[in-house]
């Protein structure tokens, strides 16, 4: 790694980043690593946390975390209040996973499929730099929430872009992932409706138009082509879906339909339906720790880590 800027012809290597800090869990934490530098757009950065147990001889499996925000809000530097309170990213790291938290181009910056291409570019970048950061290139999972869940599911399922040129670096690397965790994401945009956009939620930012209209604007993609449910088929990575029954932002029927479509297509899928509003907010006993644990159990099974989960030990919610 270099702390000195390089020529722009070096792409992501032109952007220096500092040596890692040591996190509260003993993990190595890198901040603001450039993973994509498309001409005409701002550079895109990720933050990376790697467990202290990771080494060249024993590289860590990777979770690529993609934030929500209706495709028009959000940043890698902000977790929703409930995710922050229950230290979801800490729990993933504690379980032995490296976590790469991404920024991607939002819908008013660049038309779809730009954010989808950014997620895929991050996977290739992580594979291309796996040795430097002690990452396992053969065990990469995508984990997204809300709009981020839509993006990770599209990144893993959508084959419409396969013949198109790739954005980002390391074009020789595979974009395939080994598992997907999808939390309360839109699955069928044609049936999503507009009422949820005005519902109360800790994650509703200012809205001047329905987020789906913003997502579709300038994309040339139909609602069906933008819907993960359209790409359900055999041979896709295993998918874990979780959704709260009181979700006012993304109706729980969206996840029910996606799960049903995946099963009907013969895909490997698991579904957890539980109490809670968007982001699994509850007004009583919290459900998010249970959902997180079930998600980690799923990843450990599918990334060949049986018995690895110890995520809940020693972690307390933020007051």
C-alpha cells in the first residue's frame, strides 16, 4: 500500500490510503480504499475490516456489505440507527468474516445499471487484491439491506449485463459470489407500488419523487428487467431472505414472492419472516440479533464453515 498519490493513469492505485488501524475486536481496519475510478465520475471507496485471525495461510471469507437508502440516499459511513445499535457489522467480523462496506453511484448521479456495475466491480477488485489483504477469493458473499438488498440480488442473479463491457478494474476476475443475504429488499418493482414511499420510517429521507421512478429514469430498463424476481433460475448462488411483517417501506409480500419464485425455479433459497418494521425495528424485544445470527448461520453453511458461528459472544447493543 502507498500513502503517496500516484499518477491518475494508475487508476485506483493513484489514491493513497493509510495503514490499517486496530479495531475494537482486534481486527485490521482500512478506511477509504478506492476500488473503482470510472472517468467522469467520482472515485468510489470502500472500508475494509479483516479479522485478526486472517493470514496468508488462512485467508478470511468476505462479506460485501451494500447499504440501503432507496437508491438515492446513503453512504458506506452510515448505518441505519437499528443496525448501528445492534452492531451488525461487528457481529459479522466477530464471526470471522472480512467485511467490505461500499459506496456506489446513487440513482441521481448515474443511471442504472451504474450501481449494479459498481457492486460487481467491487467483487472483482477484492478478488484481484485478495492476497494483499488476506482475503479468500473463493468465499465471497453479498449482503444488502433495502435498496442494497435489491442491488446484491441483482448482482448475483441478473444476466442481462453479461455480454456488456465491465466497469472498474481487474476485468479478468470473476464476478461470481458464493452466497447472498437479502434483507427486506424490493423484488418485483412492477408490483412495488407507490404508497410505501411516504410511510414513516427511520430510513425515509426527503422524497421529491418515488424512488423507483428515479431508479428507472434514463436507465432504458423496464420494471421487469429491474426486478430480481425476473432472474430466478437454477444455478444461481444460494440466497437467504429476511423480512419483517410490519415493514411499511417495502411490503413483506415482495420477499414472499421472491422466495416463491426461487423455489419454483429450483434455486437454493431460505426465507425468514419475522416481526418488525423496516430494518427490523420493533417496539419490544429486539429481533435484529436473531435475524443476524440466522444470516450468519446460512453463510457459514454455504461457505463451508460449519460450526464457525460465535457472532453473538461478547457483543452488547449500543446504548
